[in-house]
């Protein structure tokens, strides 16, 4: 209140008018921040503005009005009541509208949080991934992000492209030369004579065993030996008792290769009682080096085979080089890998169910599907599915970010001191020889390791690559591989950009997975099917056996329509080193160029894997 004779204070009506303007301003900002809000609601009238920065402003306004003495107090209160009566419907509508938006938001969150396609499962993928990844290492509670700025740019870009309906160009192989190469791994007939029997005990997981089988077939042909169906060694790492017949069709394997090499299921009775080690026919790594040449086998193994009638390769793995080899032997390796090895019906059936649920439609008809699924290629649309829409496409990602790979790399992944202690503790238990080597040699810093491209890609980095390729946010992504180190804390940046992450555990019911429980190689076969049949296959480590065999399978049967995304880790590290300054368009351009160069059609070079790079005269033909 001013002194007597001074200019009068504003009338209470003007304060109420100002308050009304403030309420309208508040409603305008509320509607602007609400999904689907009506822009007409809360539109500000012309006139003076009120500073509406906090609830204190509102409280102070009421306090000053109610605390004023004088004849205007009753009028003020009366007009205030009249104002509330007049605007009661607007106030009720505003709160009702806000309540509706809150319920709508909760409903939408509940829908998008669930990425389990199978109707019988209601668990969301965040919780599933968290459970899957907690086996070896305690999870960091807070999400770990190394490139927050780029993640924000990626999120904005994906939202804009979704609005404009822009599509990624990487659903098809861009190089037309990819379809020029056709499968043609056919060889000459077997000579019919045998120098003896050859036993093979293969080690490793599913993919290492597959390579060992094909190499064993090639060696048997080189030695003119009769191959006994390979056996799989039990490993304390894999803990899988599966044998050849639990994973692959034995009779189909033998019949497919019968014209090239003699194969039997077991040794003849007169050889079963032999002590193979005692007679000197046991062959280990010490006898035959890895990447051995045909001469090594003819010089060291053939005399034993001719003398004793049997040899046994113990722990047989990558012990046959890719070059130089006779043309027919190379073709035989290809025929074994791409034609003779078919999964047993149990795996084919569940594999068909798996990819059918990702696609939401069971009418798969590619040559890759036919080779992998055999007679289990259903052609009936799933219930409640609109067949006119067609199948939904999906990307399969082999995310090599298991704890053993992370620990062995000696890299830093943004988890701070807690992460460093966890990984060091893991190395002390599982990699004592690595720590011994580090004591006598100067270790390379984590920063330099990343620049050299020696660090496994994190889920965050993988998501940024996919975003750089404009992969739409709603795309279903099948995640293959073992448990992700760090669990939800490391996966959060990925799922924030791509929430529809699925695994075999989320797509299949417990009863459907039960026959494969405790059989890691059979579970890996399901991953193999899902990755090879995907519309796009992406890898984070080109050196892994799964990625190598899947990409080769897609090359052989894909007919130029099975793209593979293969990041160059060294080049990606250089791009990400500018994460604090690089613009999103520049990031997209450099990532796309990196992927395009990785997709160039190349003929297999000397000494390179024929299983990974089958485009060569020994394995494929030019049309």
C-alpha cells in the first residue's frame, strides 16, 4: 500500500487478471509438453505477462492479496469466488485432460516396454537381458554411456527419419556383382580304395566343431582314408555332451558325401579293441601343426595309417591350411560345409518357429531358409496376422561382448574403477598366463588399444553404427551370442535407440526351450539359423567363428540378397574419437562409407578361409 496521496496500487481485479494470464500460460506449456496435446488449449491472450517460474510466485501472489486491509477486501474475495465459478469448467477440464495424458503415457510405455512377440510371454526385454547377463560379473546399477552427445543426436535423427518415413538402404546388397556368383561345390567321384580308418575328436563349440568336421573330410580324402563320424570332446567351458547325431543328420551327411569320401558310423569290430595310443596312432597338436599343408599329412600320418590301419586325431581343429590344396579337396570342403551338414529335425523345427515369430509371418521362401529348415518351412500365416501386409523384416546382430572377451582385451569401457576391479579379478581367475605376460612386457594403454581397433564394440557403439545407417527405431533386432557383460547398464544405450531387442529366450516358451537346456551347441544352432536367415546380418567382431560361418553361408546361398554389415573397428574408433564435436550428418556419411567398403565383392584371397569367403572357383561359379 502506498502513502496517502500517492499513486494507488493496482486494483485487485487487475491482479486477478494477471493471475488468469499466468494460469493460461501454465496450461499452454503443459499442453506443449504433452504427447498429443491440443495447441488451442491454453493459448496465451495478448497483454502483460507474469513471471511464472515457480510455485513460490503463485503462493506469494495469494498471500499479498489476502493480507491487504481496506474496503476492497470483501470485493476482492467475492470477485475471486466469481472467477473460480466462472472458470470452474475450464479448471476441471484442464485437470481431466492432464489425467488422461498421464494414463495415455502409462499405457504407451507399457506397450513399448514389451518386446516379446510370442503371445504367451509378457516379460519385457530389459528384465530378460538383465537376467541373462548377470552370470559372471555384478552389474553396474546406473546406465554406462561413453558417447552421450552422439546418442542424443542419433535419437533425434531417428525420430526425424521416422516422421519423414525415410528408409535405410542397407536391407539389400548394393553391389550387383554379388548375385553373379552361384553355388557349385561338386567334386569328382571317390577312388573307392581305402588306406585305413580315421578317427577325429573335435573340440570347441558348435562353430569350431563345424570347421573341424569339414577339415576332417578333406584330410580323409587326402589320405584315402575311411572317415568314422567325428566325435565331439566334452569341454569344461561349454559343458555340452552333444554328439554329431544330436546336432546334424548323420545319414544325410554320409549320403551327400558318399561319392567323394567313404564315411562310416563306427570302427569295425576288429579295430575297436586296439590301444591306439600304444600302437603310436594317436595324433595331437604336437604332431601336426595348425594350418598344416598336405605334405605334412603324407609325410607324418600316412605311414602310420598304412602300418596300423587306423589313426586318431585328438583335439582336431584348425589343422589344415587353406592353400595350397588340390582343387577337388577345396570343393569337398565347400560341399561338406554348405551342403552336407544339415541340422537335425528337432533343431530345424524350433528354428522355423523362432524366425517365424520374429517375422510375424511364416511364409519364408529364400534358398537360405530352405537349406537351414528343410521340410520345416511353414507356409501358413500366423493367427491374427494380416497376410496382405507381408512379413516383417529383422536384423540379426552377433554382439561379441561377453565377459571373457571384454576382460582379455584389456580395454576400458566407461565403467570406472568398479569395472576395472571386476575385470582384473576375472583375469586373475581365468587368464593367469595373460597377467604373467603383462609383468614382463609393457602393456599398451586402453586408449591406444581402442585406436588400433583391438577393443570389442560395446552395445552403445553397435547402436550408433546402426543409427548411422538409418535403421528405423522400430526394427526388430535378434541378439545372438552369450550374456552381455554389464547387463542392463551396458545395454541401456542400445535399447534406448532400438527397444525391440529379442533373443531365443524371449521368443520361445520355457517348454519349447526345455529340450535344448544344458546343450550349448544346440542352442548355438538356433542362433546360427536366426542369424543366417535374417534380412540383414550385422557383426561386431569379424574374427568370431559364428560371424565368419554365417556370413559365408549367406554369401553362398544369398544370391546377392543377404547383406552383411561388418564394421571396421579401427576406422570406427577414429570416427568416435571426434564424438564431442562431429556433426550427425558427417557421422552418418563416414559410417556408411565404412560399411559400404566392407561390403565390396571380393574373390577369396590366398590363404583366406573358404568357409567365410566362398566366392572363388573352388566353391562357387560365375553365372
